C-alpha cells in the first residue's frame, strides 16, 4: 500500500533518530517542489532531440578515435567489437533504470537525487561524491586529449608551455574556459553548439567507415579472440581484480583479455547518464528523457561496433600494439596519411562535445547537492539566465587546473569504476522505490522487474571486477576522502536535518 507523504516523513524521522540521520530520505515530492524555488530554478528548454544530441555528443568522442585501436592492439584483438557489445548490454540494462527514475523524479542530480529518495542521505552523498569523480576527472582527461589533437591539426606539438619542471597545457585550459562561458549562457545554446559538433564528427566517422571498407580483409579478423599471452602489464596491482582473485595472472588477449577489454571500453560509453542530469531542464521529462537516453545509446553502440570491425579488418591487430595507436594508425599503414588530419578534425569536434556535456553534468550534480545543504547552499543560486553561474565557474577553475597541470596516466579507469558504482545503486534503487512508493506516477517503467535491474547490477559488478586492483585501491581512497568531508560539513548542514533553507 502507498505511504502518504506525512507518514513517510514521520517514518524518515524515526529512522533518523535510530541511525543518526544517515538513512533519512528526501521525498520525491519535496525534490520536485525544490525545483520551483525562485533563486534556484533552472529553465526548461530541452527536447528529446536535444537530449539525444547531448547523449551522442558525450559518448562518441575519444573512444571511437583512440580507445578502439589501443584496446584491439593491446588487450582483445578483433574481439574488441564484442567487448563493445558487452559494455553496451550493461549500459542498456542500467539505461532502463535511469529512464524510470528520471521520468519519476525529473530533478537535477541524476543518480545523486535518485539515491536520496531511496537509500537516504548518506548513500546520496556517497554517490554524489562518486559522480564528482566521474564528471570532473573525465572532463579534465578528455580536455587534455583535445589539446593533443589540436597540436596535430596545427602541425606541431601539443599546445604546452614549460615553466622549468612544470608543464602548462594551455590548449586544454582554453577549451574549458570557452565551454564554461557557453554553459553560463544557457543549456539551449550549449545544445546547438553540440549539434554542430556532432554533425561534424558523424560525417568524419562515416568517411572513415566507407574508406576503411576498401582496405578490409576478413582474414585480419582471425583469430577473433587471440590466445592469451604472458604480459608484465597485466600483473601485480595492474592486473584486473578478477584475474587476481582467480590467479589468472594477466589479462592480455584470450577470454580474460576480452573481459578486461569490456571494462576498458566501457569508458567509451561514459556520459549517457548525463542525459538524466538534465531532466529538470527538459520539457515533458516523463516522455523526453527516456527517449533521449535510449536514442543516444542505440546510435553510439552501432557506431562503435561498426568502426571496431572495420578497424580490425583493415590491418592485423598486432599492428595496432602500443600506447600511441589510433584510428589513423590503420590508415597510415596503408599509406593513406591524408586520413590523419581528417580524423584529427573529427576527434576535435568529438572531444569538444564530450568535455561540454561532462562539464554540464558536473555542475548539475553539485547544484543538487548544494540545494540540499550538503555543500554550501549559496552555490545553488542561479543567475538571470537561470543557470548555476557560481558552480559553473568553480567547476571550470578546478577542471582547468587539473587539465592544465596534472598528468593523469592511468586515472581514466577511475572514471569507469565511479560510473559503474553509480549504475549499481540506480539499478537497486528502482527496486526499492517500486516497493516503497508504488503510487508515484512513472512516465516510463522498467520491464520484467526485478529481472532487468538485477541483471543490470550483476553486469556492472562484473565489469568492476575486471578493472585493475590499482583502480580499486584509488577508488577506496577517494571514497574515504568523501566520507571525511561529509561528516565534517554535509551531515551538519543538511536541509533535511536542520530544516533551514
């Protein structure tokens, strides 16, 4: 039976007393009411088409131009296309859960807001802190990749200035500054810029596929799953957690390589969940958010599988070994050096939109956390264009510093583990909200509950197991830092705890 909101709040209060408030939940009704606060209100401008553009914009980026070649050459061989399918299945199962949540709770914050309504404040903080890792780190990492491609287009080295032992990547900083201005102006303008960039990179990808097919040889796809080979790169803390637990020792090629590859190429799908963070700025979110999520995920999955098959059919996968292999490498091996500049232009367009949408997602998560008092509430104020100007500036400065001065190395995998953890909680959250609030109107309902959410959880946990031990250790350290901040500030200033707005 449905629980009336006053009784639900009373139950939450009792729970708060027993657990020190860590399990207090914020009702869906209260979350929706908060969207009407005059000083913290976002403008509803986005359509299903805008959301699909955002989804394709953020997902089709570095993965298709660089990650595909490196993973094929170093980890999975031709079976990299199958790795994309595995990763897409995990994303698809979770996308169903995101669609139900976003159509039920059309509020900024995505998994953070969903967790607050189901697991309670403590879990919401954990997932919010986790999303900060996903969006901010991803935006900074991709901005540095954009800067490298800018150097190739200009025919010189990456735009980096050296001050003694310190290197400053001014190209990455310039990109973040320009995108920050666009986001302050408004999400509708950002969507239009994304649409232009998406058109450019899709045209480049189409050209790559058409030309690549002229060099295609089916014999290059054999063996589809290469036999496992010893590798120092897959030992110690660098091996996957699954390999370490089972004593496999390495994850280079073979079935272990394919599984590890699925976890690595998952990075290529990072960001489709950003569509859910814009629910509060979407017209008719109950209908348009699910359409935006599924439309973008379907398009990018087809693109990744087609490009990876063409790439590994052009040249033997062994020719793609090494950390510097890209899509252009396959064309260069056939003497088509002209393709390098075209691919670089497509990569610039692709990476621009990735950084923009990650930047957007980060500001919306922080906006939701600030509105709830877990971060300073002054950050949740919006400007005259109904955009969170203060948060946008702060995020821009932090990302610019990270992209400008920090060398990331293998930290990209931390983005994967952070996102997968969020996906697990969202999938479980659907089951909880179905049980606790069956009365809520749902614009979209996950089919075959509880089977689909449970499969989503298992698929994401499986991918997490195939990330390196080193990544797990870094993730745990990041979570410990987050817990310290929550108990030092968030737990004492929470609006749900103090009642002060």
